[in-house]
């Protein structure tokens, strides 16, 4: 094994990674959520998608400028280290390795399993499940749990056996998931405008009669879009494997971000051309697909959702496999000599990848027992007060995302302090917009998740303390680490 990753990915793969990670299951459900929050107000929903997209673009452009200056192993860790300091860079990397990557990866594996079973049971209603589909078998049944573990292992093996194959899979699933989105955007808008019911015109006309006098629906809708737009930062984890990274990473982030915003808005409008807003708020986008493409093709939406989730899961697993390596390559974290090793045949840091898979298993166990089975839902604290809540129960799919937005803030602030050779636009305006957007996400989380934040922060603090203890004497460990370029067996 040697200790250097090969630069094997080009611009197109990087763009596909940005688009493929972000466009997962969220786009198929957030259209319904936003319609519900805006009470069917189409223009307000479009405005929410635009604002959420602009927040993402502001963060992307801020990191794109950093990407042209700093290049080492893992984008966000590099930026945190260069701008805030080595300690902060280490803690960001530790958080990404132990919490962020594995929590999102396992949840996407579960979603892939869930919608694979939904597709199967829709095509074959008598398909035997231990818990019938009508009783939630596709969500909490043992078949779903087994498939979740299988998909996790498959994603790990694809990345472990051939990172190049993983990159091709990312490209393929990105193209596949864009097919239903593109078809709905094009045919939904056409049918909605020229069809006998003029559904799109009718839905926009309905919106004009349901104007809200407050900003609450818009704020709630923007909050909903934040999770549909999340994930692009993971693409920076392949910084060390990207050809001409200083040029291609910023390009991939910006081009990918624009594609995502355009896709979301076009899909949102297209769905409104297939059914009334009242029906969409109640039954979701599947109805629009069935109305426009018929029952068979409409049901295939579930298959495309599963493929979409699989592509996102693959991109997240890419980050999982490289998390510990990004720390070990700096001589940081536990056993840097072990986790900095890179296999000569697959060019993958296998020890780092195994740790990532292990963390997926731990967080997957928590997610299943805490969120799906609600095993300790009766264990409540602060009973009889406004703070009443289930002990150590929190949404592992959302709170880590908001944490990373909070972690962006010192990076943006220090960029404004230190980037003296940049233009005012790149040094002040873009980071300020990114800061405002990040603060909004944190505020939305505090309001939306309430006491869940308290229990999550306890777990977060314990994990970060473990990270600090694991990094004691890092300089001594670094001197013992295997020198770059040497071979080990």
C-alpha cells in the first residue's frame, strides 16, 4: 500500500457527483411538502425553491473561491484548516467522519430499500412480506432492514473494489434520476398549458386567490427546501482524486448547483401541470405521473426514486470511505499510520473505508431503534412542561446537516478576514450571503426540532470529546506514521 490517492476523476464525474448527491429522494417529496406549507400557492412555492437555491449557490460560490486557493486531501477540511486553524480543521473532519457521512449514508440506504419494496409490492400486490405493505412492511419490516444492510455493503464493495466503477455508477444514476424529472418538467408543463383542463393555468389562478398575509409559509417552505438542496459539500471529499482540482472543483460546484436549481423548479412546475394542487397536497407527485403517463409508467416512479436514492447513497459512501483518511493524511486522529494507507490495486484507503462502514452500522442501529421502531418512546424527560421530550431521540437525517451549516460560519468569517487579494464581491458579498443563509438554517432547526436539539447536542459533545482524546499526541503519532510513498503489507 502507498499513501497517495490517484487523480482519476474528471470534471464531468465531479459535476455528476454534485448533482447526484443532492438530487436524491428529497426532490420527489419536497414538492408536496412545499405545496402543503404554502397552502397550494404555486408562485410562493417557486419563490421558496429560488431562495433555498440561492442560499446553496452562495455557499457553493464561497467554497468555490476557497477551492481555487487550497487543495490537499478533503475540500472542507482543507478550508477549515487553512482559514480557522489545524484544530478546527481536525474537528470538522472528525464530525464529518463519525457523524455526518455515516448518518446520511445509512438513511439513504434505508430509503433505497424502502422504495425498492414499494415498487415490488406495487407491481406484485401479493408479494409476501412478514409485515404486510399496508401495515408498514416496506418501512419497518425485516425485509426492509435486510435490504438496507445489503445496499450498504454493496455500496462499500463497489467503492472498495473499484473507485472508478463507483464514479461511473454515480454518473449513470445521475443520468437515470434526471429522466423522470426531465420528462415531468417537459410534459407536465405542456399538458398543463394546452391540455383540456389547463391544469397549470388553473393552479396558478388558484394561488392568486390564496395569498397569505404573513411570511410564515414562505419561511417554512424555504426550510423544507434546505434539506432537498443538501449534500453538495460531500463532492469536496474527492479533492485529492480530481484532475486539475483547483479549476475543476469550483466549476463542478457552480455548474452542478445551477443544474440542481433549474431541475427542481422545472419539476415543481411540471408536477402542477398533472394534477390540481389540492390533490398534490394530499397524495403527492405520483398522481401527476399517473395522470400524464398512465398507471404503469406512473408506478415506475417508485423505481426511479429507489435508483435516485442509490445514487445519492453511493456518493455519500465515497465520503464515508475517505473520512478517516483525510485526518490520517495529516497525521491526526486515531492511528494515522493505519488509516493513511492506500491500497495499490484499488487506490482506496481500505482501513478508512472499513471504519466508515462500521460507523454506518452504528448509526443505522440507532436510526432503526430510535426513529423507526421508537423503542424507548415512553422514556420521557421534563414531563408536564413545555420541554417534555423523548430521551436521546432526534432526527439523525436533519440535525447533522444543520450542524455543518453552523460549522461553515467560522470558515466564512475567516475567509473575509484573510482573503485580502480577492475582489470585494468574492471576499465580502458572497461570504456574507452564505453566512445569512447558514444562520437561517440554524434558526429553522432550533424552531423546528425544539428539544431534539438538546439531546442531539449531548451526543455531539460526547463524540467531539472522544475525537479530542483520540487526537492527543498527534505530533508524536505523525512522526511514527508511514512516510508518503512507502509500501506496506
